C-alpha cells in the first residue's frame, strides 16, 4: 500500500503556537505543498498532547562567538532560534514525540547541531551565509506514517549539511540551495524514507544519499550548474530515483540500487561532458535518460529479470554502455542526431531485445562515424539497427555477435563507407531482408561480412550501390544465402 505523504507549509508553526505564527508565514516557501498525511510535528494542526516547553532565542553579535546548548525532554517541545552574526555554535537536543526545532541563521562560519529522538519530530533550517555546518540527527521507531522530517533552505557557498535519520519513516527536503561548493549528506535507515532536492543552483556541489528500507525514494527536481556530483545508494524494495531536470556541464550522477522494482528516470539532461552511471541489482529494474549535449558518458548495468534500459541523446561524441545479465531484458539506445558516438551493448539471457537508432525519430538527419558493438548470448535474441533512411550516413562501424538459437538481426543503413560485421553461432539464426523486410544497406563502398555457424541459418539481402565488398560464410545444414546488388 502506498501512503500519500506531504508537508503543509504554512501550518508548520501555526500548529505550534500563536507566538511563532509570523514565522510560519515566512517559512511557507521552505515547505512542499502537498504533504497531507505527514505526521511529524512540522505538519500537525494541533500539537501533540503533553509537555509544551518553548524556547525562543535571538542571538545578534557583531564580533561573533555566541554559543548555545539546549536540551528538551518530553512531548511537543519547541525550540526557535534566530542567529545573526558569525562563528556561532548552536546545539539542540530534544527527546520525545512531536518536537520541533526552527533554526534561522544569517552569517558565516556557524556550526549548528540538533538531535531529535522520538517520533513525529521536525527540524526546519533557513541558512544564509558561507561555510556553515548543519548537522541533523533524527531517530525513532515510527512506521506506517509515524515519521520525522527535516527541511533545509540554504543560500551561500561552502556549506556542509549532514542529515541522519534512522529506524522509522523519515522525510528530508532540501527545498532550495543556491551557491557553490555546498555538500549535502543524507543517511536514512528504516522504512518509508524519502529525500527530495527541490532546487540546486550553483557549481561544484556534492550530494550523497544513502537509504535503507523498502519504500525509499530520491528525487532531484532541478539542478542547474557545473561540476556537480550526485551519488545515491538505495538498499531495499520499491526504490525510485528521479532526476527531473539537469542543466550544466561536467556533472556526475552515480546511482546504485539493490532490491526489487528499482527505477531510475530522468526527464532531460542538458550540457556537455556529463557522466551518468546506473547500477541496478534485482528484479523489474528500469533505466531511462534523455540528454542534449556532446561528450556525455552513460553506463547502465542491470543484473536481474525483466530489466529495461533507454538511453537517448542529441549530440556528438557520446559514449553508451549497457550491460544486462538476466532474462527478458530490453535495451533501447537512441541517438536522435549526432556523429562520433560509441555504443556498446552486452546482453546475456533469453528474450533479449535491442534497438539502436541513429537520427531518430527524424531519420532525415545524417549520422556519421558512429561505432556500434553488440553482443547477445541466449535464446530468442533480437537486434535492430537503423541509421538514417532518407539522408545518407557514412563511415559507421557496426559489429554484432549472437550466440544462441532463434536470433534475429534487422539492419537498415543508408550511406557510404559503412562496415558491418555479423557473427552468429547457433541454430535458426536470421539476417533478414527482401520479403521479410529490413537488411537494406544503400550507398557505395560499404563492407558487409556475415559469418553463421549452425543449422537452419538464413541470409537474405539488400545492398544498392557500387563498390560493395561482401563476404558470407555459412557452416552447417539448411543454410540459405541470397544477396542482391543493384
């Protein structure tokens, strides 16, 4: 059962006391809009019954050097601290249920640490300045909606934010981060964990997410900047990582998922020299990525059953690598438009399907100097390679190796100077064409080499042009080879 979890922004403090109602209005921007079933104290309309201790403190220092340590024990406690100045130290400890820490800091070099032990606790930090350190530790045994929440809004450079949540249902939101060289580290242990980065703007930011549980989710809504690094590790079931928008150059994304029903999805990456690496180990995994730019690198590794991959790009000099080990895997690599791309695909198992499309979906665009290497091992494997069907594409290298039975290859290349090498080992392998469609290689000075070892193999044909170099080798029984040149 999937629970709807949302934060009510304006009610953050209205739920606490009239004395901090004005702050709640100012903090509305720091909250998500739809967290209706959240049970932490940040989202409650009424505070939890019990002790209702309140601490409100404002520190202002031109010289800096303020220090505060506070401990609250019980239920529904509030700590509201505003710090203006530099080099301030703030430590908050809250034990119990329904406690809230509201921290507003303006200045540089501040150190803030708060620990909350219990259920339905909330921590909200608004930080403006450089080289600040924020540490949030929340622990509790709540499950099924009994959760702790931490929310950060950061503006500045060189800030270090560490959030540790354990043993229950937890939510962490970095709603707005503007600045460079910021570090965000999140560790979540237990069940029903979620981490959301709403907006990250700046360069050289480092984000590390570690989650442990069966309902983990990690979402990056918007990342703008260069040389940013995102690392995510999820262990459990039903994990999801979504990067909705990334704009910039030399960004690095490293996703590791272990469990069942894992998913990585991206709407659009835009930039140059970005690196994306996704490793999934489990069943029913899915990978998707769309990129606009040049010199990008993609690595998708899946180990399990029912895996699917999609990698698409508009640009030149991109590298695609997809490795699938298991059954019923499907890989779709689409280079919408570009040249000098390298594509390497390895599939091992049964019912593997691979589609490689260059100049897709507008196949009137040319695509030159691409290198495609495909290895399939198993039964009922299929490969379809399409490189332009209107405007000629030239000097492409396509290597296909299939080992198994009932393997099929569908080729469509139009252009000159292309080199195609096919190796099939097993029985009932096909290289289609003519009545079965595809296997159309049009242009001049193409090189085609097909080697089939086994029984019942078939090579039909195509080719249209001059100066073609064709080599067909068949070893076994019931082989048929038909080549037509015009």
